[in-house]
RNA sequence: GGGCCGGUAGCUCAGUUGGUUAGAGCGCACCCCUGAUAAGGGUGAGGUCGCAAGUUCAAAUCUUGCUCGGCCCA
C-alpha cells in the first residue's frame, strides 16, 4: 500500500499530498540547523571561459619567474624542448607532446625540483623556403632575381610569424615556460653556435666531401634528408633490356658461343628506364644459376630454323625463330622452377624459349665478363648535325668545384657508351625475387650501384642535372634535344618515350610496359618523385676513428684529408708528436660512440633503445649539405688546388665571431678575405655556399640552449628529451650524433618517446580523410584542462585515440573530480586552525583514510618518477571516487551535517579533510592546471599566490598503518556484503534509504563494534546474527533523518540533534 | 617489400615467472536519495582476451601463421 500511495502522490505534483512523509513535513523544518556544505565554487566548470583569465593572472604575477625564484638552489630537472617546426598551426600531436612535457616539468617542480622550461623552434629549412617561393610565384616574381639576403630575411620573418602563432597556442594549453625568451634555431647566437659546432667537426677531421647518391628532388633541385621524403604507391614503366655479352672468359660455354659469332645477351629488368643512359656495369649473384634462353621475335616465320622444333615453348608461338640468346636467372620460386624466365616471357614482346639442353651458367662464371651498352652501336653512328654526340667539356654550374673529379668519360664524346660494361659480383644485393637476376648498375643513381662500382674503380659521371635533365653535353637525349625531358617525367620514361623508343630501335628492348605498381619515394613538400643522384655533398663519417675527447689544440698545420665517397679507415688528424698510445685507446668511431651513449641512456619506454640502436648501427654517413638558401652555411673555404678545406682555428674563430653579430648572413654577405686574414689569399679558395641539413641545426640545440649564458637556468646535459617515436630517426639521433661527435656522449640522460594520436577508430588522422581533430576546438569547447586530462589518461607509450566518445569520458572523469573538490571546499568552509585535531587523535576511520592517503601518495610519487601519468591519474581518480566520495565522505556526511561544530569527531573529520584537500589539490595541479588554481583560489584567495608554487604535500610516515589497513579491508568487505543485502529490499520497495534498514550481520568475525558498523553502513541498526535485512520500526529524526529508537514520532528530534540545537 | 611495436568489456586502462569463475574506473540499465542536486549512493548487464593452428595437465600470457592498425625504412 505504501508504495502505491507514494507513486500516486508523486504523480499528482500539484496536490497537497497526504502521507506520512508530508505529515512529518508539518513538524518544524530543521534544515537551517543542519551544517550543509557551503561554497561558491561552481559545479559547472565553464573552463573555456575561465582559463584565459587565469592565464592572464599568471602572466601578470609572473608565475614562471616566481616559481624559478621559489625553487632557487633546489635540485635541477632540465627537460630540453625539441623544437617544433615554425610553420602552420599546431595539431593534436603538438598538443599531446607539449602537454606531456608540461606534465613532466610541473610534476618535477611539484616534487620540489627546479624545473625550468625553455621552449624552442626549428626555423630553417625547405618548407619555409618553399612557402616564400610560393608567394613569389603568386606575385609572378622570379626567385633567382631576388637578392639572397632579401629572400632570407623573408624566410626569417615568416618563421617569426609562426613562432608567435604557435607560442600563443601552446600557452593556451596551459604550458608553462619561458615564452618570452624561447630559443630559435635562427637566432644569431644559435646560428653562430651551429657553425661553431660544424667547425668542431671540421677541425677534428669528422667531415669529408664526397660524391654519393643522395635523395634528390628534381623539382626543388635539392638533396633531401630522409625525413623530407615520403613513400607513395605509383605506377612506373618496367623494362627488360638486353646487353650484348662481348666476352666471358670464365664461362667457357658462353665464350664458345661468342667466338662462334652468336649474339648472347644479359637481360636486366628495371623500373627506372632513365638510368639506362647512365649505365656503367652489370651485377650478378655469384651463387645464382642462369639459363641461356632463345629469344625469338613473335610471328616471324621467316626466322624458323631446324632446332626450333625441339625447343620447349613457354610462350604461345612455336613458329618463332631464335634471334638472340638471353641470359636470365634460373631459379625456383615457391618450388616452381623457371619463374623468372616465364615472367620475362609473359611481359616480353618476344618469346623466350628454353629446354633441358639450354646452357646453365653459374653466376660466378660471369666474373670478368664484359657487355656492351645497348646504345653503343647506335650512338656511335654520327647524326647529320652531330648534336647527339656531345661537343666537348663544358663546366657545369652544378659542379663548380674543379677539385672533385666530375668528369665522366661521356663528357667528350660517345666513348662513355662504347666502352665495355663489366660484370661485377653483386651477391650482397642481387636477388631472384623479381627481375632477371641480373642488375644494371648506375653508380650515379643507386646506393648499391655506387658502392659496388666504387669498389671496382668505376666513378659516377653526373649525367643528370639538378632539374632531372641529362647534361647538355651528354651523348644521349641531352638538354636541348627536342626529345629531352626530366627523368621523373612519366612521358619521358614511358614505354613509348624517347628512351624506350631508342632502345627498341636498337633492338635491345625485350619488354616495356607502364604498369609496374610499387611504392616510390616522393618529396614530402612538393609531392614530386625524387631520384637518387650523385652530387658533391658534405658528410660526417660514421666509421672513421676519432678521439672521444676533442684535441686540446689544433695547429694550423693539421689538414684533415677529405675522403671521397668512403670514410677513411684511420684518423688522419692526430697532431704530430702526440702520444699515439693514448690516442689509440681514446679512438672510437662516431658510430661506436653513439652506440655506447645509447647504452648509457635511460629510455622510457625501454623499447625505444632497440629502435634507435638499430638505426644508429645501420645508418650511412650523415649527409650535412643542402643546396638551398635558408639555413646555416657550411662556412668553409676549399683549396682550389688540393680540394681540401681550410682548417685554421684562427680563421674559424673569425667566422664564428661574425656569425654572433650578423647571423648566417655574415657568411653570404661577407668580405671573405677578412675571414682569411693575411695568411691566405681568397683567390686560392672556393667559398662553400651549401647550407647545413636542418637536422644539424636541431642537433645543436643542446649546445646553444643548455650551455648558453642566455638561459642561466639551463645546464648541460639534459635530464630528459621527450618527443614522438619518429624522432628516433630525427632529433634524438641528430642530437646524439652531434653531441657524440663533439663531446663523446649523449646530450641527454633519458629519452622519453610517445606514440601518435589516431582518430576514434585508431586510424591515422589526415586532412584528406577529414578525420583530424583540432586541439583548438577542444580547448574552446571543453577547455584545455580536458585536453590535458585526456593526454594524461591515455597510454602515450603506444599509439592512442581521440574522439567525441573518448572526450566525453574524460569530461565525466573531470566532473567527478571537480565535484569531490567542491564537496571538500563546502565541508571545509570556515575551517579554523583552532579546531584542528592531530591525526594521532583521530578516530580509526580518519586514520585509515590517512593511511590510504600515505599509500596513494607513495604510488603517485613513483608514477611521476616513471613519467606514468595514466596510472597517476587513475590512482588519483579512484582514490577520490572509491575511498573518499563513495566511502569516507558518504559515511561522515551525518557527522559533518549534524554533529555540533565543537564535536571532536566532526573536528577530526574536518581536519582529515583539510589534509586531503591540501594533498589532492597539489596532486591534480600538474594535470588540471586551471582547475587546481580555481580550487585553490576559492579557498585561499590571494592575487599573488598560486597552487603551482606549492610543493608536494608532506605525508607523515606514521600515517601508514598496515595493521589498521588489514582490519579495515575486512570491514569494507563486510560493508559491501551489507549493502548488497539491502539491495533486494530496496528493489521491492520495502525500504528506500539504507537508513531504514535494520541489519543482522555475523559481527563476531569483525573487529568492530555494532555501533560503529551501524554508522559505517549508514543503516538504522546493525546487530549480531546471521545476515538479514528488515525494515526498522524506528522513527525518523526531523533533523538528521536517522531512524532511531529514541525518536518517538517521525519528525521529532533525536537526542544528539536535541543537544546540538538546544545545547 | 623489410624491421620494430601493438590489438583485453561501449570508452580509458590493469592483468606478476603460463595456474580458480579475466579485473578496475567511466559510460550504460535499473533502484534509492532529493541536505554534494545538471550532484550523491547502490545493484546489475557487458569480454570466444584480433583470427587460426600448435606446445602444455593448464594459454590473455609461450610458438608459428594470418589479419588489422601504427612508426621507421626501402
């Protein structure tokens, strides 16, 4: 009946209900006598609006500087910022990275350390240059007509603009740091340091000039760093080309046929037809078996000969006649023989025939064999005007350094094409997985090619100009030829393009089709295809011995010999007369130093160590040079006679001085004779105008920031570098190599890497997919604290996701936390020092909670030191939720609301709550930077103060009480059993509030009194017995709402409340 | 194509050297409270641990293959 009445009355909202509850309402209303929580702290956060004001106040009071002052003399923690590129608005990846950095800095600072943060930007480089050029194009201005200094000034201005934009975006995230004085790689002092570091490499012999195939973009006309290249699937032209074998001294079977006048060809397969005009050799695998097949024109009955009837046909046409013999790898693939031959037959416009009697040649037999370039005969027939033959040597603008031999044999005439192509042993890279098992070699355009040819004395010929067109003096398809084109031009290399057509005319093209799909490198900026191209570049050798510590002095007689192409096996720098024994002991290669430095570094997570190790172990020499304008020049003078760079510390010192006052422009605009002084004559030297790889710039940030006088707060080496996992190849490595080269050790003690942020489905974000999430939007809708809480919640060591649902979850977590603080603020209103109770005098419940706090405190500290922010927030959140909100606060609600303010129990509770408040506000401060401040200011309003100046709360070791914990673990377990037992009655509407429940529970198992347990379970009465629950017969106190035997009628006061109200 | 890393409830994450019925918080559903109230408390439903084999008395955990995703490389 009761339940029914209740429901009926509920439905008639406007009526004056007549039931027991309402009867009670006619009794005096005691609400005003209850000590309800009082606070102005709003439940609703409104972060998006509040945060900017809080930021402004921090700026006004100089919070960052205050903190520095505050932590003066404390142990330092230096997180050295990895510079983002000053181009474009920040994206979610920046937001995660900078937030994690801020979490580290603030949490270390909270632990009492002096943790300054100097943010930085990477300002030089191609992308900015490109932007400026783009602006020129729009204005129809020709870049080449703009004075370099003006161009560079515009780049500088552009970078400055984006530094300002990003700075504001980072600040809005709540990232605290020295924003008024960030480091920029384009600052003059930075540029001076970069060049001085470069000269350290030069002075210690760790620099050489060589030619090597580098990734080259014909569109941007520059060498690209690996980081500037991306791979994309494209369709290329694949061709099979026949090279006539002219001699095979170690393959008697072949030699016999050759001597008999047979035409025997080596067949090569390539997807870069444009490298054929630069071919210089052929490579075989020594252990690969090759079969000599017959190649026949299809449907050419006139060529039939007797032998043909006995030959097994792979192709469909048995009427073909042999016109050639072709050598192709004989190999099994997946247990099926002849696969490569069959594949060749399929794509070829000829048919390929073989049988059991076809000669088998072992790869090693090809040693010493020679072939002819397919165009050799054709090009040696002069054209009427002679143009295609080339006309003598013209020094190329591309290769202004005469000391490096850039002269290929093809310069003068067609002899480049007519000279024999040797067969070389390419076992290390030649496979039979695709192609023909024979590989054509062009040292200009492939790393394997370059290395193998170099080892056999064949040098690159630099046939392809920077824009991708064959040189003007090249014999085949040179610049100026009406059919000439860029090698990345699809039409130029197509099956009907000039290369294939000429090869076809020469009878050397077995197949050509524009249908080979593969992934191919592209410039990340222009998206255009790139090529491997040999150019003179500056390198840092990875495997050249040098001292672990710099020589004290370098005399001007020391001239490291630049080694072309390869690193020298021994250092050439040791000054005469120094102790060679000690020298040798100290000598390590850069690679060895780096490997050792990695072993000495802490990696978080540990798996990062493998990753960078394997990269450092396998990487090639570091290409330092770029043929661009916006960057720090490789400030060297080249001796015109010897090709060596001038290595005079006195000259170098002058250069560095000039950079300090004039930046990199000091090099481009200088009177170079002044640098050289009286000792050298500028006429004897070429001035290097290449600029440095931007990764060298960023590799130097540790020098010009940590060691600089500009930031007295900084010191070498950094405690931590913190970046995305892509930086194993980027900044972590460039910094490591730079530092190992100049200092012999890493610039960091620890490296922390994080994964990438994916969309809600775990897919990579991209503009084209339209699944990007703008951090600014999150900040403007939810607030930066929500974004920060998200960053602190996910497992950043792996890839992680963000999306609406995830953000909603984060917001919910935030709200719970916020409310817990709001409750504490309300409960602590008017809390006075005079009512403080010492923890040792508190009831067990309070002491148990303080024990939990001590445990949590220790866990949180450990999480911070492991940079484990996810576990940190989860520990914190569940403490607030489970231990406090659902347990401690719920139980003590009655005490807080209804006990007299003078009651020691209530005072003890409030004292415990005060301790919790101080601890928790500090705990959340590194993550919820704005909310923590709002909470703090709500209780302790002080314009000049901030929660962020505080240090980690002091937790008394005595609070930890494991015996108490064990006891209360039992009690809490019993409490759960009781609440579970109440639930069915509640569901059946027998009771509503747990306060109406009368419970029997086997108390003999519990170390607690019946009265205490009653209070803990928030029930009417709890007595010993088998577990059972009934509705109590007691009546409800009008003030505290407890149902007690002493209350004779609902709405009357219980004894406790009587005392509180009437004394 | 190669190397490395990862895939556990709707979401974020725990799951020690293989060992009971795979856990937590949030969300969700339902209930209570209406004196933390766009809050608070309780109960409950959710998982073939990416898939498939194998090793073992026993596999989320070890092995292999596959698949999906990511980073790096080619």
